[in-house]
C-alpha cells in the first residue's frame, strides 16, 4: 500500500470523526425545530382560550374590588363633607366664590 492510499484512509477517518462530532448537534437542532413547530400549533390552539379566561378573571377582579372599596370611599367622602361643613359653620369660613361675587 502506498502513501496515497493511507492518505485517503486517514481523510475518510477524519471525515467520519467530524461527522460523529457534528451529528448530535444536527439531531438536536432537528428535534428542536419540530418541537417549536408543535409548540406553535398548541399555542394557536390554547392561547385564545387562556386569554379569554384571563380577561374574565381581570374583569371579575375589577368588579369585586370596586364593590369592596366603594363603601370605604363613600365613608371617607362623607367624613370630608362633614368636616368641611363643621369648619365652615364653627370657624365662620366662607366659600371663596361667594366672597368674590358682586351682588
């Protein structure tokens, strides 16, 4: 066997080793792309349903929070009105719009 034959055998051996080193990455990439395609199919199928449920939860949460906070806000508003009336009656303070008017 001549040197050219050994050269060809060594080139084939190096090509085989490179193929073994690169092949797992190719397989991983192939299955990743298949998985991403399947994930997109599932997302198109289930995301609208999840968005509808999330919107429903957000609407109900907003509605309930308004119902819970409305009495507290109304009580604070009435307290501020009573305090304003008390100050106006007992300290003799007048509204600014009445003192500026010419009658």
